[in-house]
C-alpha cells in the first residue's frame, strides 16, 4: 500500500501540494476523506473544494466517514451512524475536533490525490447524498438543510425507513 501511494505521488502532485501549502501527510489525510466521501470521480474536485473552503475559514469538516473510522477503531461501528455518534470523543471525529484528523482514514487513490491538489473553484460549504451515488452541493446552511430534507429525510420516509430518516436529519456535511 505504501509503495502504491509513493508511486501515485508524482512530482507534479508533490509540487501542487506544496504550492497549496499541504504537507504530504496532510495531502494523504485530506485525499483519504475525499476518497471515502464519493465514488464519483467527477465530484471529487467539488468535494475537495468544500473541505478546502471549510479549512480556509476555520469551519469544522463535519465528515461522516471520519466518525465511521473512529467508531471502527473502537469496535463500535455497526453499519449505521447515529446523531449520538457525532459527539464520540476521538481525534478522528471532525464534528468534534476542527481541522484535519491526525492521519488518513483510508488509502486514497490517484483521483482523490489529484482532486485535493486541483480542487474545483467553488463557494460550496456543504453537500448531501442524493442516494444515487451523486451529491447536491450548497453554499449556505439554509440551502443545505433544505437539501437534507429533500434528499435524506423525505427519501427515507418514502422508502419506509423511518429510523434512517431521523438519522439523516442531522445537518453537517
């Protein structure tokens, strides 16, 4: 895994990371978050821009995969993330602790590394899953809350998964 990562760190990616003020550990950590947030390669630069924007203004990353990782490390993850989990005390919990977690939460692929060093230009601060593999992005908490309602709460109500609808009501991403 380390060898594959070192191979993916081309001189161009290393130079682009340095130009953005990112150390290699920071690049790996942020790229791992982008990797876990979306499997859609087209969205990775937008997801990276959301996290870059949040870091720039000192806003918590509020990234569900970091909470999942923390719960997995503790042997507490059962496949569902609950509102209570967002306050779980771990340095990997980006709802509770600002900035990047202490290290990667996964092995990032080349597309995620590239997205972090070449993020889209956007003013987005939020995104939520459309439950089809894609996300809807928003600039304000108000827009995001509406999107959470539409794409999470209403979606799970329609599909008869009331418990998931309650979980989806959290505003974070």
